[in-house]
C-alpha cells in the first residue's frame, strides 16, 4: 500500500497545485497546515518562501517528497533535490541539477546542464536554456527566457517576459528585452 503523503500548506496556489499533481499520480494525500510528527512523507507547499524554506530545512531529507506532474519530462540523469515540484509539460533536461525546494511551473524548461539553486521558482512557460546557473531563491517570471550559459545571482527576480542575455547580479530585479536592471 502506498503511504499517504502529507501536503503541508495553507490555502494557497502551491498547495492546490501539489494536491492536483498528487491526485493525478494516484498518490493518496492529506492537506495539513502544520508539520505532523508522525507522517512518513511530506511535501511542503507553503506559498511564503521564507516559511517554506525554514520548514524544509527543519525536516530530514528522507521525509521530503518530490511532486512531478505525470505530463512533465525529467531526464533520467537529472539530479533533483527534495521537495521539488515540476508542473504539467515542464522539462528538466539532461544532466541538470535542481536544488531543494525548486518549483518549476507548467510549461517551464530547465534545460541541459543547468544548475538551479535551492528554492528557485520558475513561472509558467519560463525557459532557462542550456548551461544556465542560478543562485538560491531566484524568481523567474512567467514566460521569461534566459540565454544559454548565463548566470543569475541569488535572490534575483526576472520580470514576466524578460529576456536575459547577460549575467544578472544577486538581489536585483531585471525586466524587458534585453533585460535591464530595475532601480
Ligand atoms: C518585475 C516585477 C517583480 C516588478 O514589480 P514591481 O517592483 O512592483 O515594479 P512596478 O510594477 O512598480 O514596475 C516598475 C517599472 O518596471 C516596469 N515593469 C515591471 N514589470 C515589467 C516587466 N515584466 N517587463 C517590462 N517592464 C516591467 C514597469 O512598467 C515600471 O516601469 P516605469 O517605471 O517606466 O513605469 C513584476 O512586474 C513582475 O514582472 N513580476 C513577475 C510576476 C510573474 O511572472 N509571476 C509568475 C507567475 S506564474
């Protein structure tokens, strides 16, 4: 019998997406707003990234699950951390390395040889071409595209539809095509 997965989340979008993926996978699950002491397997789907990161860090890796949509494609040689969510028709390419807590929304692409820092978020349809490296907690807006071989510093945001063609600094916001630093 498959163990019940506990999805820890509020009423937010991540918890709803996680529940839908679990349902499609035929994975029995329950929703809970606090970490249960006894559950074997947990997926943390709290929207707030600070809270989510803290909960993930507090749990042994063995208790954390990944949720990969049945219509996503993940290369067999990609390395995924824990508590990773991959949405419908998203791609994790060959030899990609994906950190703990990464969320790759529907139709997004983490292409070959990417190294994606923990707790990075890819909006719907975002494309990271090959050999892209991101720091931790990067936020890639929906439909943004990142040129092959580009690096993005930790905690940086790319706006919706941005086209990043040069390395991006940490703790910054970039928008437009070609993407420019805001502020
Ligand atoms: C980049 C972003 C974070 C900036 O938010 P913000 O700090 O509140 O910025 P503002 O809305 O005040 O806009 C500041 C300026 O940047 C411009 N701007 C904002 N977002 C932009 C974008 N995506 N592309 C181009 N220009 C943008 C605004 O037009 C404004 O320009 P102005 O000063 O000339 O009027 C936000 O606009 C964004 O794109 N978020 C991503 C959302 C997303 O894709 N989520 C994923 C869903 S799956």
